[in-house]
C-alpha cells in the first residue's frame, strides 16, 4: 500500500503547479510589507493542492481498502468534516482576508467535531490518570483550536511549515513502528507527509508559491487529529505528539505570551517569532558576505528550517519515543524537551527587543 504515497506525492506536486497558475491568473499574490520575510510578490494558496489530493486519497482508501486495511470511519469523519471546515474558511480567507472573529468560531466548531468523533486519549502524570470528563474534552478542543492557529502563525518563511509537518508525521510513524510494528498506522501518517512533500518542491527556498491559510490551518488541525486518534488506539502517548510539535508549540506560545504581557495586539500579524528573528539575523550575515538579496534571503530560510529539522531528529524524537514507552513520565520529558527551546525563544526575543529599542 505504500506505493500509493508515491502517487500522492506526484499528484500533489502536479496540482501545486496548477494552483500556482491559478493564483497568478487571479492575482492572488502575497506582496511584501514591513513584516514580510520576502522581497518580491509571490503567489499564495498553493497548499490547497495537497489538501485536495490528501482528502481524495483518504476517501479512496476508505471505499477501496488496500491489503485489507480499512480507514477507521471516525478518522475519516474528523478529517473530512472538521478539516474540510478549516480548509474552506482558510480558502475564503486567502481570497478575501476574513477577520479573526469570523474564522475563530469555525475553528472551534471543527475542533468540537474532532473531539466529539474521536474522543480524548488518557493523560498520565506520574500515578494520576485522567481518562475522560467534560473538562478534558474542553481542554482538547482548546488545544486543537490553538494548534491549527499556531501552525498558521508559524508559516512565515519558505519551507518551514511543510518541512515541520513532514518531520512530525514521519517521526510519529517511526515511533509507532518501533513500538508495535504498526505498519497500517504508519501508512496513515506517511500519506499526508507525501502530499506535503509534493507541495514542498514548490515551496522550498526560494519559494515559487506560498502555502496559504487553507493549508496551514488544515495541517495544524490534521496533526491534532492524528494525535488524538493514535494516542487512543496505538502505543504512542499524547505527550509524544506534544514533544514532536515542540518547535512550533514553544515558539508560537512564547511569542503570544510576550506580546500579551507587552500590551500588544497579539492577534495582528507580526514578525516576532524566534524563527523569524533567526532568519533576519542570518540574512544580515549573508548580506554582509556580499550575497545578492534574494539569494541571501533564500539561504537564510534554508539555514533556519534545516536546523529546525536537526532539533526534531536529534532532540525531540528520542524524547518523544521515551514518552511513548514511559507515558507516566511524559510530562517530565515534555518539560525537558521544551526547556532549551524556551530559553532560545526568550534569548532571541530579548535580543530583538533590545535591537528595536536601539533602532527606534
């Protein structure tokens, strides 16, 4: 059944090219401003291609199961209806820039659908185990709504959202196979990874098209759905998924907290994330080295996203695997995983704030 992932990759890459032509024809361009990480107008909304390809593959897998492995109905419903809502409101936003007060209720509704259909996995902290309850369901609805929004916030430089999704999905699949040789579960994770990889061919620095809100929100929501479903049915802890999402979770949450404490409008677009600060600092070094401006930008983005990948592989993945085999210590392993990431975000935010005050 893994040959299907190759077809999904090819269809996704081809359809992204079609989406780029559509964006150019309709004038769907992301034009540079003071917060932008790019310097030339670039087509946006290309991620809708892998969303369509992936959902089509899911529907096909449900009605025509491969090797006797059939997709669970609740998994399909959560992604098709909940994910479809997120993608639809994001697609409209890509065309008309909807305000947050219109988007947020849809995000919450999608999260409610996912939690209602999939249920909630147990949360283990030492000897205490929470298995269900209204407060736990509310917690997961809030977490899922936050996850899909933070993924949108973190899609600010070329390749970062796509590569992070591929890394998290492949690492989750690796943990499942290590723990139980659960090939069918790994397949359901590698399928979206291959769809995103097809898009990443176009989005790799220097990006020829941007992902757009329809796809970034869908990825964040889907990762939450995968976490809920697999933590309920397979030997992987919800703590493992939280650790794997650490780079994005820490950066987005830390930055939001800092902006709230400063009294800034946290819901408005900005360029204060740690990865954005790193990209600007690296680009400045490239500029000083005499690189042309577009090359300096592209190389800076590559530098950031590849180091993010190294953090995922050599820091977060081993801790996530440990959390899957010792879930009672998952909370402690999550703290250990997040500590250096939080220190890095704090340090970069401090440097950026001092620089702004000096220049301002």
